[in-house]
């Protein structure tokens, strides 16, 4: 068994570092295959431990020389690092190593992307640059000298000196190695400035390769907005004179918060109206904010060890969600976040990859940058804020920043701050960090003598390694409506902590209609089966926008499920309710666009599985298609007006107002395409001057089987723009008929511009394959085989992205015997590879277990 050869790390085994670092000086002599890295590090014994083992992490390094206090030494080298005899007193370590950035296809450590040098050190990439205690609780100020012929040479902090072929940088803020960054290349900056509220003038640069300068304005503005927001809302100011952002084409994740030198996947920062969609703009704004906010939640206060990852990620996601709510529409943002949470995190929590928000073991930490750590981690913060109230939340955060600035912290430190500031006992609440799985929340209600009672029962099913679950603290926001549609009890918080608990509401004249879990106040699954009449009532009358949307969604889901399980025809009551909602001009277009969308096919599969039905992907696909066609026909008379009324006549702006209209018009267009064979879509395609409309027209044309010409035109127009072509690649897979998906993927991956070394391109095609429920789970098994073929190929180059993408298989136990057997065979084929990476071996091993 492969998994036996990889070491497992445990939270319980934490030991403080034997030595701390006073300062670090690094010199880089750049060369594609033989970069030399010289390090000079002042170590001091850690007074908090008597351990004096001197161990430095190091992987794939060629050691040229090592010295302690000026004396050449011969350390003991292993695959993971080195050990040496070191004094029980302060000493100086000097080393020289050689590395090969050009052949580094894993995109971790120092690597090359399009002729440019860049780094990715989180989580454990610094050990591929030099020997170092590569753990987040060792923090130090860094001085860096870069020698290279590239015109732009960047590192963290402030520039201190430069000349032809070299530059020096100093970062005064102690930081762990995972926040180190270096960039060298032919880059152009778009420059801006920001004055902090205490008067520091900060220069802001967004660096791109020549030719991309027209795609930087939006990102720069998003950065300025984020800096201002963090001052206004959290009282956090920026702490250097310079803030650099660099766009890189080859990047495994979205972006990285390196101190003073954020590095971004170009897809997460570059945008112009012609090349980026409204959704891209919103995502970019959120990611820029996220990375910027890490300067305080992550960098100034970092994690003691990687088990505490949610300390920085959950909080920073929560903060970027707040920012987007403030910049755009709070209710639309909440709905989108919950859609994402359910699609990714609930899926994770319900399968073999389920793990707590603070995991207790791992083999490869890169496998834990998950929806659970990020999104559920943010939900936990949201619940805490709701429980203690806004005032106490911000008071606690002030204490957190003050008490822990410059420290590497734990979840215990975080909760202690809340206990100290609010006097609350959070020991039960803490279970949200240690217990995996999504709680089911069952509800019963009764009405007697003017008193309405809601009785909740919570239940969390076993997850891998956790057979028994304890009750959690669940904040349940509830409102009550009278049958005439008025709200009789405004939003009230029911704080549930027992396994079963009742809450009463007095003084009512008649039995109310409950609106439960308003704003989605906890990441749980509400199992209550309301009648469709009640859902239609809430869709029409609920004052809570989230629950209003939720009622419509529950209706749609119910209709689809009955079409699949009972062969029902599309329900006309649902179609009537949808029509009324869509035509209600008092509702925000963005909200209506969300409400008109069907639940995803994966969501339906998940729901069927949870209710004990084996999902048939083809049946789900067909039912969705039938319901869409019926919707188009039922709404036929209002669609032209809806489309016309939501055209934007002003110049394109990626703001909430305009993008809401384009989203609703786009939804109308895709329904219209089912009725007119794509005529309207072709007209929009021909007239489009922005990517949002060009892409929504193209996808409507593909829906109507009328996209051949537009696909060719799109390719001719955008063949030289990588990011736009990623959309072209993925759309063809997403829109393919289930029987054709494998052929489409095979055709696309045979093209010379399918470069599997580029994670964006790989995800555009292979990620879309995994996301096409009926195509991936095609009864022929071709989807599984293709996925496994590509994962095996990519693993040899880029383990991190391979491992992430192997989660396409994590729902395999939902499906029938035949499919399970076919998937198992593919997973075992992957597992049997002689040279499988630790990353992929851990993931596939967990999925198979
Ligand atoms: N900390 C970054 C995301 C990130 C995580 C891991 C990476 O490599 C393993 C790269 C980036 C963030 O939260 O944005
Ligand atoms: Zn983050």
C-alpha cells in the first residue's frame, strides 16, 4: 500500500521549535537551471524548550556548502532536510544551495512561468528554496538580494538598494517562511497610491507582462477599496510604504498573500470589460480583498502550525465576504456563498474526504486547503459573531489584534479572546472546530392557546474517524409570518445547544408560518419538509431575502425530484410562482436571476442520495432539461419584455446594478434560445461589446445547437488571449451532451494549445469534465477513464493540482454498483502507480477508504 510509506503528522504531536531566528539574509543568483541561494541566518536557542535538535527542512536541494559560526560543517542529509550539531547558544548559519526553477513544474518553491521567476511558498514550499525551519511558528525579518538580468526584481517589504542586475529588499516585519516571495521578470506596473488614515503614503503597483496593462485598473481600485474598508470596519492599517501585486500565468491556486508582494493567478486579477465577465470582476474584487486582509489576519497574526489553518483562512474568508456584501448586495452575496458552501463544503462533509475545520492529522497539508477549512471556517466565525452580537465581535477583534500581533496562534488563543471579552463559555461552541460533518436539523411545530412552539432536534452522522457526535451550539434565526403575509415576529435568535430543544413564541392569534434559519444562520441541513403551498407563500411573502430565495429553491428541487422519482410532469404551481417572482419588478434583478436558476445536477444527486435514492445522472440531466424547456414555454409571453427591460444602455461597468441586469437578461436569453433556435442569442453575440454578453450568448447558442459559427468566431477573435481561451475550452465541455463529453474532451486535449502544465488550462477542460454530472458518470465509464488518465499524467508534473482534482471522484459511493465498480477500478489504477505523489496518494487513499 502506497499510503503506508508516507508519514502522517498529528496536531497532538506539536513541539515548539528548538531554535528561533533573529534575522535572515538571502542572496539569489538567478539562473534557469542552476540558481544559487545563499543564506545567512542568526539562530538563538528557544528559551521555551530544552530540545536542542538542530533540524532544517530542505527538499530537492543540492547543498554546496554549510557553515556554523564560519566553520565548514558536514550535516546529515535526508530526503526531507538536514541535521547538524549546533551550539546551545546563539550562532550564525550560512549555506549555499543550488536549485532548478526551470524544471520545477510543481509550481511550488521557486519556479518559472513564461520566462519569469516567481515563488509559491505556502504551505511548505520554502524548503525547496533553501534549508530552513519551514514552519509558521518561526518568524523572522528578511533581507534579500536578487542578482539577475531581468528588468524587475522584487521581494517582500521595502526596496533598500538596486543597481544594474541586482536589487536589495528588506522586510522589517517578522514573518514565517511561507510568506516569503521573489519575482523577477520583464514586467510593467500600473501604479496607484493610498494614504492610510494615520498618514502613511503607500505606493501600490500591479505588475503584469507587457500587453496586459489594459487589464489592471479594476484590480488596483479593488485594492484601494479593500485598504479603506479594513480601516473603516476593522481599524486595520497597512504597515509598509509599498504594496506589490504580480500577475502570474501558471499558478496552482487563486492567489497568495506574501508580505507586501501578493502573487496572483492572472485569472484572479486581470480584467477588462472585453475579456472578463461580471462574475470574473466580482471574484477578482473578492480575492484582492482576501489577500489584502491577510496582511492582518494571517501575516501580522499567523498560525502556530498548519492544523490551525482555519485561524487565518476562515477569518479572512469571513472578512472578504463582509467586504463584498458592503460593496455589492448583501442578500445576493449571502445566497451565492450558501450555494457555494452547499455545492463544495456540504459535498465534502458528506463523503470520504470529510474532516474537521481544524483537522487533527494530515500527510500532505496542501490537501487541506479545502472548502471545509475556508468556507465552513468562515461560517463558524459568522455564527460566533451572531451569538455574541456585532459590538462584542468587534471588541473581541480589537483585543485579538492587540494581544496577538506578531504571534503565531491557535484556535484556543482565538476563542480565549472571545471568552475574555464577552464572559461567554465557548467550550461547547469549540466543537464546530473539531467535529466534522454537516448537522441535520429536524423541526416540529405546534400551536396552542396563542403559543407557537418550535422543537428542534440536531443530528450529525458519522464521518471518517468520528463515529460519535456531540450536540453543537446552533444559532437559529427565526421569523414568524401570519397567514395574511404580515410578519408577526421579526427575526429572533434561538440559541440551540441541546440535542433536542424547544423555543416558544407567545401572544399569537393564529398559527403562524415559520421562516427558519434566516440568512442561513448556521451551516446545517434543515430537513423540514414544508408543503409546496407553504413554500410558495414564503417565496411571495418572506421578508428575509435568503429564505425567500430558499423557498423558491426548495420548490424547484421538490419538483425536479418528483419528476425523477415519480415521472411527474413539470409542476405548474411551481411555474406560476416562478413567473410571478420573475415579473416582480420590486425585486432586485440579481435576486431574480438567482431564483430563476435551477439547482445544480450535483445538488440533486446529493439530495437524492441523502434520502436513500441512488441517483441516476442521466435521469437528473433529462429532468433538468425538461423542466428548463417547460419553464421557457410557460414564461414565453414574458421573456421578450424581461430580456428587453434588463438591457443596460449606459457604458459597461462591472458594478452590482449593471451585472444584476445582465445576469437576468442572460437567464432570459438562455430560455429564449430554447424557443427560437438561437436567433436572439446570435443577435446578442454579434452585437456584444463585453465578455459577459458575448459568453452568455455563446452558451445560449450552444444550448440551441446553433453554436458552431460563434465558436469559430470566438476562437479567431481570442486565440492569443489565454484567459479568454480558457473560457472557450471549458464552455464546450460544460455544454456538451452527455454522450459527447468524452469525445469533446479528447478533441480539446489533442490541440496544441492544450498545455497541461498550465493549471488554468488543465482545469478548464478536465475540471469541466468532473463538473459535468451526466458526462463524467456516463454509463460507458469513459468519463472515469479519461479523468484517471489525465490525473496520472499530471501527477508526474504537478502533484498539488492533481490531488485537488482527484476529488471529482469523492461522491462515488452515491452511485449504483456498476458505476462504483468502474470508479474503484480507476482509483485503484491511480493508486497502483509506482511513483504516485504523496499529495495524490493521500487523496485517492482517503477516497477509496
Ligand atoms: N493562502 C492563500 C491560498 C494558497 C494556499 C496554498 C497555496 O499553495 C499550496 C497557494 C495559495 C489564500 O488563502 O489566498
Ligand atoms: Zn486565504
